[in-house]
C-alpha cells in the first residue's frame, strides 16, 4: 500500500563503515562471523566500535544478512557497519532491512561464485521515512507477531526435548546400554546407498529430489513437498526412495550437519535423493521406522557419527562409518509403544507448525501493507 512516505537513501540517513579484521582469518568451527565481541574465542585489546550498530554481511552466501548489536565489537572485512541513525527507531530500520534488503541486493549484487555488494549499492538502498510515532506503531505490531512466532518455535523445541527425553527414558543411553539390550551393528539390519549425482537439464526426466536443503529440522518429509528437478540421466530403481527410508546427510561444509537424518514418506510421486546424502533401508521385522529415526538422531549417536567424519574442507559420512554404528535391539513391541507416544507428540508439533505458518502469513501480509508501495 502506498502511504505517501518520503524515501531516503541509506547512505543519507546513517554512517556506513566497513570492518578491518582479516576476513580470511581462521575462526572457530570454520565459521566467519560478522564481528567479534567479548564472547569471541580470540583476545581483543581494542575495539573499533562501541555503540549500537546494524551490521550487514557484504559477501558470501549470507550477503545482505542483517544483524543488530549494541556494545563493543570489531567487524570483519566486507562487513558493513551502520551507525548514527538517530532519526529512526532502530527496530524499524532492522525490520525493514530484514524484509527487503536481500531481495534488493540480489537484484544488483556483484561476483559469481562469491557474491558481494559494494558501498555505493548499499548506500542507494531506499528507506521509507514515516514519522517516529508511525515507526513505533509499525514496530509494535510486527514485534507482537514475531513474539508469538518465537513462542510457538520454543514450544516446538520443548516437544523435541520431550521426545528425546522419552527416548532415553525408554531405552537408556544407546552406547552405554545400561538396560542390557541385545546389541548389533547397523549394517547387520540395514543397507545403504549413496545418492544420485546428476546433471541438471532444461528438458529431460522430471523427478522429485531430496537434497540437504530439505532436511532443516524436519523429522520426516513427504514426497509432495520435495522440489522437482530435470535430469538427463535415466534413474534406475535403486535410486528411488521407498516409504520409511531414512536419509542422512553425507557431505557438507558444516561438520555439525553430517549425519543429520530425515524419514521419507511416500505418496504418488517418484522421488530420488542427491549425491550429498546416503539412504538407509532397514529390516522392519526388527526395527520400527520412528524408533530408528530417533535412534540415529539422539545425541549419543549424533556425537558418535560426527566424531567419525572424514575430510578437510568438506566433512564426509561414508557407508563404513554407518555400518559400524552400534545398534541396540529392544523388543519390537517396546519400540512400537515408543512410536505411539512419539506420534502423539508429532501431532502436537504439526498443530504448532500450522499455527506458525498462519502467523508467518499474517506477518508477511502486514509487512506488505506497511512497506510495499507498488
């Protein structure tokens, strides 16, 4: 909606500086944060900034990411630091830029493999300038919606914690095996298949494909929710997913993601899985699907998997590591009892997720009302 507000360029309403720290410096876990502060793993004797600031990532996959910080910090190169925006409510600027800066940047960014933005591009970004009273009204409304969404997301985390607690309560620590279950290895009760390496095409065979980006925090995923790809190759039966298959992340730059698992739920669509994944197909006379899904994602087994990862720049999970995972074998009846209780938790999570989706739709609608003047 067009509210008739004046617009000003970002460079006109604040000071924009760049960080000076070496962007190629080694950082804990191989991550490159926007800035370092008292929580940094590195000692810092002098700080370049000591005030509230809005920080914007200037390059890489996070280009245009917006972060607010108030305190002493140093920033890395290619991090833009915005200060002295006293004519605006800070949270108003942050909300607007989080909603609209990245689309603007991706429309005019530079670079190929490593996208980046220049100071002139950032400085020319237009900001609507309602009165301070109107800014506070807008922020108040958006904050309430974001607060409700955050409450719902925390409820999801609580249910996840409850499910993990239920697993340990029922079966104990799988590596310590204090309940003395029979023990085997995963390879005795499951087989594995690396995902499909394919060549994308404009035309060709259309098929749903599960990739690393589809895992997120999902426990399972349905075929209808997977993206569709076109590939040149004809897909053999061995690369098609079946209902109940568990897929794990095989290769990723972030070691913490290695071994993350998701269960596939089939429908009328055919689906495959990418080469960055491994499929686990198991003996259902011995293992209940949701039991194995929770088993592979419980903290003890996740730590076991990540400690075995190989690779330098990219960590890898291979079939040998999976094959050697210790596997407790509680009675199938007990596994199914656990699954019934988990199903009740998952149903509550689905209701919360639906509520979050509704709130996010409402938030997007209100953002559009306040900020979209097309």
